[in-house]
């Protein structure tokens, strides 16, 4: 595997493949495990993730990269093989979440957040590179609410993303740049039009800050939300509208030098996330690769099927394999209901 940022980025968005976001922080994975009544321990987290990374069909054929949490990057499988080596053996690129989470912003009324984690980041990136990570992720979140987002929130988060991205590239690591306009949460009754406006604003701000920070756009992957109505909005847009508005927004804001865009799922149900991606790719004529970097929309079915029991590993791997395959098809614009429902 080449060490060039441009080559790593291209490998992460190769045709028909996408990224598995398995970088839930200790708090978030506990919430996921609570939903299946499994205690979150170092071993149970290891077992769950080992199950995913050993899902051969999914990992070899549909997953080009895996985002890990710090603990997982250092963890070994039950038989002593480093989990990173399982990922590499499957032909996928290991990556690492490096932000320290979204914290309350001063003046943000407990709603607006700014992502922290720049202190000491250069040193951490050097270590992560030694441990095998070749890309990183930093997520900032923007909430749509009354009078929000503020300029301060959009700007501070874009600035943080740009400083993070520049540090990653300095250390041979491809930054996934993730400015997420949230569709869930308590203040999510926004329309698709409001989501369009805020997403356009956030992306413009991000690319301006990336430019000022001297970031090489050919060596990044953008991870945006889709343009979609908030989960609690009474008027929900059709799948065709989501695809059309998202493409329109991205074409208006994302330079064509960016090699790839890998969406987050953000709380969309599994098949909606797949269908939207497929419709966009089917539209054709796109200047960048368009794929997935899903967490929940790739893992929800597998998590449920697993339920913490070793006898369920094969079924869980099957559930993960199915979603990975469906999203792989979507990355080619070839997903349809018939495939979704085939045994
Ligand atoms: P979801 O697909 O569950 O939104 O997670 C993707 C991710 O990595 C968010 O940072």
C-alpha cells in the first residue's frame, strides 16, 4: 500500500466499497450494548468488533476502511492477532477517531457544541501512524434550532476541522473531515430546506478554512450529512428529493479536487441510507466518488443479531454482510428493493 495521501484516499473510496465506522466512544458503545442487554467491558467490545472484522465477505468485498476508537486500535483478537492486522489482511485501511468529542460551547445554551481535541494531537497522530492508522476522523456537530446555528458555532467547528486536517496530512494520515448537521436530537423539527441552507453554509466555511490551513484537498475525504428533513419534522422529503437536494448542495460547495465523499448515516434507517446513496450514484456524472461511512446503518442489524452470544456470531456476520453488500451496490448506483429482499 502506497504511503501517499492521495493513494490512501483513493483506496478508501474505491468503486463499490465504503467505510465501516466502528469508532464508537466508550460511552456510545455502552449505549449500543445497553440496547441489547450486554455489559460493555473491554472483552465484550473486543468480541463484538472482532466479529465484524472477521466477517470475510463484507470486509474483503465491500469495506475499504474501518474507523476505530483508541482502545480498539491497541486491542488483540482472542487468538492474539492485533485487530488492526485483521483489517489489513482483509484489504481494508485502518483509521482512528482522534477528536475528543463535542463539548458545550460558551453561549450555546447547552445546544451548540464545539469539538475539542487539538491539544497534543500532533504527538498522538505520530503514535497512531506507528500503530498502523492511515486515516483519521474528526467529527463536529451542528444543530439546527431557533436562531441556530450561530456564526460562532459554524466557524469554530470549521476552524477546528481545518487545523486537525492539516496536522493529519503533516503526519502521513488522510483526514476524514466530518461537519455533521444533525437530523436527530431535541431540536430536529427542521425542514429539508433548512437543512440545505445550513449544510451549504457549513461546507462553504469548512472549505474556506481548509484553504487557509493549506490542506491538500486531494488527500482528504469529506464525510457530510445528507440534506434531509429533521427526524421530527412533520413534512418528510421523498428519497428522490433527498438525493437531488444533497447532490445539488455538494456540487455547489465541494471542490472537484476532493477524491471522495463518504456519508454518515446520522440516524436514517438502514434501507433509507442505502437507497439515498444509490439514487445519487445512479444520477451519474459526479466529479467525486460517492460512498458510505456508516456506523449505525451498517451495524444495527448485526448488533441485534449478535446480542452478545458467541453462538450468534455467524448470523451477525451475515446481517453485517448483507448491509455491507447493499451499500456496496449503492456506491455503484445499483441497489434496488429486489436485491434488498433477496435471501
Ligand atoms: P452514523 O452512520 O451512525 O451516523 O455514524 C457515522 C459516524 O462515524 C459519525 O461520526
